[in-house]
């Protein structure tokens, strides 16, 4: 193999390597390219996620307010129950005293 053949063979090998590299690069970009419809889908999903998070936050706020209201109502009801029980206890005590007075006088 003389010098010209060596240069020509080397040039062909380099050209084939370049062509294979270019083709591999084109192939990679072809399969990994992001389509406009994919971007639109991502935008739509992002918006839906944002709306879902807002709805969740509103639901949490509503539940916290409702829990506070119910806790307040429960406290009021317990206070009323204690007052009613105290009144009942006092009424029984008075009734017992009246019975004792009637039985003692009779």
C-alpha cells in the first residue's frame, strides 16, 4: 500500500465514521425530541395540579373552620350539661330535704 492509497483509505474510514456519528446523532434527536403536543399536555397537567392543590387547600381551611365551630358547640353543650346536672342534683337534694321534713313532721 503506497502513500496515496493509505491517505485515501484513511479519508474513507474517517468519512464513514463521521457519517455514522451524524446518523446516530440524528437518530437520538429524532427519538428524544419533545413534541409540541407533549408540552401542551404537560402545561395542562400542571394547571390541573395547581387547581387540585387550591381545592385541597380550600377543603383543609373549611374543615379547620368546621372543626373549630364543632369544638365550640361541644364546649357549650358540655357547659349546659354540667349546669343541668348541677340543677338536677340541687333539685334532688331539695326534694330529699322536703321528704325528710314531711316524714319527720308526720
